C-alpha cells in the first residue's frame, strides 16, 4: 500500500494544457449562459467601476469650498495629504476619492467574480451531476483541479482588468476639466490591479473550493461562501484603506500576505481534490 | 499474469463507505469480447464496481486489472480505453447536444476537426442529428441516454461500462437501446459490462451473468449452467387456458420425473428431470381429458435464474420466515 502510494507520487506527468483549456472553455461557455451567474458578475463591477466614478465626478462639480475634502485629508497620512491639500478643491476631491479611496473597494470585484464562478465550477458541477462524467474521462486529478482554478481566475481577472480600463476612462473623463493630467492609473491602482487583485481572486477560489467540498448545490456554496467572504471583504477594504494609503510598500506587503494565504488554501484544496474523494461525495 | 484474452480481472476487490462494505472481496474475470450482465438490487454494489474498475474509486483492499493495467495506478490510461454510460446521463444542460459530445472528444485528445467529425458520425448513428444544436435541457430521458451512449462510444473504446442503461426508458426506447448494445457487442467485439437491477431485455444480449447482493458476488456463469446448479432439471410451461386446478396438479405431480410444479395464470410451470418425463406428463394430461393449448420445454432464461437466486438470498437472510 505504502509502496503503491509512493510510486504514484513519484511519477509526474506534465500538465495536459489542451485538455485543461478544453475544460475551461466549456465551463465558461456554460457560465455565460447562466443568467444567475452573469448578472451579479457584471452588475457589481458596473456599479463600482462606472456608475460610482460618474456620480463622484458630478458631485465634485458642486463642491465650492475646501470644507468637504479637508475632513478627508485629516484622516490620511500627511505625506500623502500635503500634496493633495495644495490642489484646488474640486481637484482635491477627485484625486483623493478616485485616485486613492476607491482602490481598496475595487477588490470586491475579483473576490466576488472568482467566488461566484468557483461555486458554479465545483459545487455546481456536483449539483448538475456532470462531475461523475468528468471523473470517468482521462484527466488527471491535478489537471482537473487546475482547469477549475483557471475557470475562476480567467473571468475574475478579465472583469477586474476590463472594469479598471472602463474606470480609467470614466475617472479621467469626469475630472478632465479640473485636473491636469491623468488621475489614474497611479502607483496605488497599479499595485491593486496587478498584484493584490489576482491574489484576492485566488483567495476567493481557495475559500470556495473548501466550501464547495461541503455543499451539494452551488446555491448552498454561495450562501456558505458569502458568509465567509462578506466579512472578509469588509476587513480587506477597511484594513487596506488605512494600510495602503500609508505607504506603497505596505500595499505590496498586504498583497504578499493575501498571496500566501490564498496559496495555502488552494494547496490544501488541491490535496483533497482527488477522484476518490469526489466520487465518494457524489 | 493476465492472458491477452482477459479484459477485466479483479482480485478480492473491496471498498467501504463510512465503515460499511459496499463491495466485499469481488473476484471476477471477464473475457475480451464478452458481454457480462452485472445484476443485483439497488445498493448491491454495481455502481461501486464500475467506479473501481475505471479507477474512479480506489479499493480499500484487492485490485482491479483492466486491459492489463492497474485501475488505480494507471487510471487515466484505463479511462482512455474505456467508455462509460453513467447511471445519470451527466449532460450539461446549458450546452447543446453537439457541445456536450465535442467536449468529451476534446478531452479524449481529438483535434477540433477530428472531434467534429466523430461527433457528427455519432449524432447520425444515434439519430440525434436534428437535435444536435439544441440545449440538452429539453431532452427526454431516452434522448439523454442515447446521447450519453454516443458520448461513451466517441473514441471506439475497447471496454464499455453501462450502468443502468435502460432505467427510466419506456418499453420502445428500452428495446432500441438494448438492440443497439447488442449490435455493438456482436459486430464490434467490444467487451461490455452491463450493470442493472432491472433485467428487462439485458438477458437477451449477455453471455454471462454475475449476481451481486450486499456487495458480495453470489453467482456467476452462463444462465444455463447456473440453472443446472440451482434446480435439477428443465423448466417447462403448460398452457391450460386458466390456472391449473389442484386435481390437475395432482395428476402432474404423480408422474415419474416431475421435480417441481407451480401454478401460473394460464396453467402451470413444471420442472422435469428429462424430456421423457415431459412427454409422460403430456400423455397423462391428454388421457385424462385435460385440454392442453400449448406446451413448451424451455431453456432457463436469465430472468428465471436471477429471481430464483434472489429468492434464495432472501430466504438465507430471513431463515425464520
Ligand atoms: N459515496 C458513497 N457514500 C456512502 N455510501 C455509498 C456511496 N456509494 C455507494 N454507497 C453505498 O454502497 C452500497 C452500494 O452502492 P452502489 O454501488 O451504488 O449500488 P448499486 O449500483 O448496485 O445500486 C450502497 O449501500 C450504497 O449506499
Ligand atoms: Mg447503481
């Protein structure tokens, strides 16, 4: 028995990428056709990345005195506040809110998208009773798990980055007449988009892999996952709003911490993602 | 060493769930090209056996060798060469019939063009061409089974595992699917393991039957051989147009060579030691002026053997009653 196990571990087959991408493509095709998945996935990013900057842009036009933004500036570190305080009032508000305060809030997007899709890819597959078909196909457990991770990761990054592109256009458009040059992208946003967001997406996946192993339906997984992920969102947003504004290096460190956490969760998930275990629970 | 004509071989194959044995020491050998009916009531361990053979589940004890490969160690290689029709068709209802099949073809390593060609061929063969581009959500159980069977055959598997292939089908669909399986086995020489709790027409196409009960293999062999073990003698039906009366049964029982007799709606079914005894029974009935509308000495059907075995397990389990 021990011998058999060690022999199995010792033999490493390379990842079969065509097979992995076939699964990802099929999963995403199916997901695109589920209104229950697509609508929340597009609604939240639209509100956060397009509607919110528009509203802020319109609100900024009504600011006449320095009062509103000064109270914001009191709350953030001097090193950041001083250059902003030197700007005219409208420019202060726009630079502060669009350039800095919204950045942590944006993390909701990758977290939500990856979690919703992962629930569909793991628990949903059980629910639709298509998992057993997959298990009877020549796919290694590792490749199947990898495919499912990519199924969550690809749309999470696509929506995040696409959303950020839209946000960049809207944010700069609404502030064009008040601000010299572009508000975004700035360093903080770049760290958020390319470093923290992928980590947060992976964290969403890691959580949902665990949750899905215990749920029979994607709805159940979403409820259970929501219970874990929502407080996490507030914590992340709350903490990072403070932390990330302190220093860019703190932003990098926050990202690194999330990467490690997500990596651990996913690694555990991968170890438990075996045919035998999945077949035993379906 | 497994001989080249052995397709499947298991030794003491066992698996439990939550401490309860679902399969208990299965020893089985299936020859290449053979159609084996794996029979047993719900919960007997048929699906577990299929999953173990295809390397989806790991055995707690024992081993399975399929096409000369260890099902656990070389699971993916085994699965490359087998096709499975699972109990539930397992179609993604958000995809069309064609998309469901193409997905499986791509996973099995066919390029886009070859996958498309094979899928078209299968859809044609299973008369699903008209529904090819419809989502499977609206399909009937029969259409789902056909599509799942088409998917299981895309890659010309050497072994076909069919788990309850006719459950949920109406009589016509059952006959169609059964005929199809029979053709596959006969014409293409495929090894088929047909797991079912519902004998229906399965008996018609299987060479041998294996009967599982509570995870244990209780009998395996050709129906005729098993019949000979179960009962001495040959069963025969006598059509009297109505249930046999006790006086008629008395006449029959008194004939030398009659082992057993039972009342049927249209007469009686008897067991005779040999053909001569059967002739004596018919002679007795005609001399006593009993109207006989038909009489037939038959070979044991898989169904007879199965129900007789089931009965014997039941009496073993409840010796008091
Ligand atoms: N994943 C599982 N978890 C717990 N028990 C299981 C599981 N799979 C099968 N069993 C049990 O094992 C026995 C055999 O099941 P199965 O192989 O599905 O039987 P069959 O296919 O003959 O109806 C049953 O008692 C069933 O309840
Ligand atoms: Mg079953």
